C-alpha cells in the first residue's frame, strides 16, 4: 500500500482527522523504520473547510486524490446525515476497483448512503448504532465493538477507537512489530481487540480497576502459566464468579477472550522476531501445543502461523 487519501468535509471533527494523521501521515523515523505513505487530505470543494471546533481548515486537493488511493478514509463530520453526491460517487468507484475503505466514527453513514453496507458487519459510535441499524436494515450493525473489518471495508466506533482500527489495519498489512512501534510512538496500547466493548460500566476505576491493571500486566509477563478463571481469581483474591463478572465489566472482555488475545499477540511477535518452532512458541505463550496455537491464531488472524511468519518474519 502506497497512497492514503482522507476525505474531509464541512463540520470536520478534529480528533477524527488527527487520529488518521497520527497513523497514516507520519514521516519516516529511522529509529522505528516505519512505512511511509503518500498521505493526501482532500475535499469535494478545495479551499476553506469549516471545522467542528473553533478553527477551519484549508485543503487544496479535490476528490481526484481518491481516484488512485490504496486506502480511502472517511473522516467524521458533524452533519453526518448530509451526504455529498460527489463523495458517494468517489467512494463507490474506490470500492469497485478494490481499494480499502475505512470509515471512522460517523463516516460509516457515508458508506451506507453509498450502498456498501448491505450484508456487511459494521459499527459506529455507540450513540449512533441504533440509528445506523434503522437506516440501513440490511447492514449487520455491531453496537458493542471498537471496530469491524469485513472484506475491504473497515469501520470504527469513533474517537480513540479510530486509532485502534488504524493500528489493526496496519498490523494486518505490515505485522505486529510495525503496529507496536507505531503505537509506542503515539503512546497508546499496541492492541485493543475489535470485539472489546466500546465503553465500560465503571469509567473511573476504583481500587478494583487498579488491581486488574496490575493483574493484566502480570498476565502479559506470564503467558506460559495456567491462566484459567480459577487461577486468576485466586491471584486477585476473589471468588471465580465475582472475578469473571468484574473483569468483564471493567476490561470489556471475558478473561478467556482477553488472555487468548494476548497469547496470539505474543505469538505474532515471536513468529516475526525469532526462528523458534511453532511447537515451542505454543509452549512459550501458554497454548500448550502447536495444534491449539494454530486453531486460535487462524481464528483471530485469518492465516496460519506459518503463513504469518512467511509474510512478516524479519
């Protein structure tokens, strides 16, 4: 992938645009050896574009930038139910020629208006998911996830989830090392699974939140250990039932799903950076045997560990 085009319109949300710039518009850093893209911001009518906050943007490129872009991003805007026919036409043409489409937050409504959501899993900000499902009943709207990646279409939940979705796509294209390096530069976690809940029951952590933070760090450092609910509950000084409920409420995923995700992430790193056998990696990350690693890795990543290593090994 070489060219990234971001479509910005009147009422542009600054954080949404900024999250795209942070991942796809960054120059080369020798310490990171990061991929660099021909990053272009465009708009239907070049010139002054009204911003959502107390400043406007000046954008010189028109929608012709979308014509040959490998990745076309739809940046969110305030008036997200008002669609420019020229944008819809450009998006349909990009989809027809096989470009990757990424609609951040309310930008997904643009895809719906373009007729690209029928039969497709998608999401948007939790405030708008009911409206999205009502307007586009053929779409498979998932209201409780951070992002959905269905074929060549990626949709994100909004705000900080835009970074998660972009990092997911970067990982999908370039591997875990590149995504982790980018996340470290932005100072965010390298991976939040797309199935993680958009919001949690207790947004301001109490002492339980601090306990789980410590526990999660311990888990990441001890993936080879037995990490079932009983063992983790004992370490957290809770009953298994209470632990499972509180963990899901706070983290947004069950202990099993979260631990499995961390094991797959660690397996990615070892496949990229070492020549250890798949059997040994399975033991190192706590899957026990190669067959179990292959099962979970293929389910999460969509390819076998061997194919992943051939694609991304240094």
